[in-house]
């Protein structure tokens, strides 16, 4: 079954995409799982570098990405640019604060020592 991308403002079909069969879906899920297992072992420093790179790319290419959002979602171009900028700021925020957010937290229990650990 084909999936069409349609401009909601004009009804124009922008592009048509083929859907994946079950084998292709399984292949991609397997690749995603392998990528996750590798990524979860990366350091916070490495993750921060990646998020900063994503933020930079979003800022550099914001007009290109905004054009796609405008065509596919019918948003005003300025609103699309603002959405991209918000995403870039979010990447920067988590690049700067993610490690702190995931620090172990002490937990009050009857045990000698308890904590919550985020993984």
C-alpha cells in the first residue's frame, strides 16, 4: 500500500512512498535494536557532542526543514521555522543538562542505602 504526502493547503500530492513488508519492518527493527544497544553504552560527553551537532544542523538547515513542514503540514512558514528553532534549542538544552538529569537519586527506604538509577 502506498503512502502519499499531501499538501493540506492545496490537496496536491507531493510524493508517494511505498510501505514496508513484514520482512523489511523486522530488518529495520533489528537494526534499531542493535543501534540502541550500542548507543546506551556511549558516554554522556559523546551524547552531548551528538546533540550539539544535531542542534547545529537544525539551525543551519532550518529554512529547508521549515519548507518541508509547511508543505506537508500546512503550517505558516514562520511557525515552521520557529518549530525547528525550538527543536534545536531542545537538543542544546539536553546536551547541556542531560547528564545531570540522569544522575542517581537517593531514595528513602529501610535499607542501608537505596537509590533510583536511570538507564
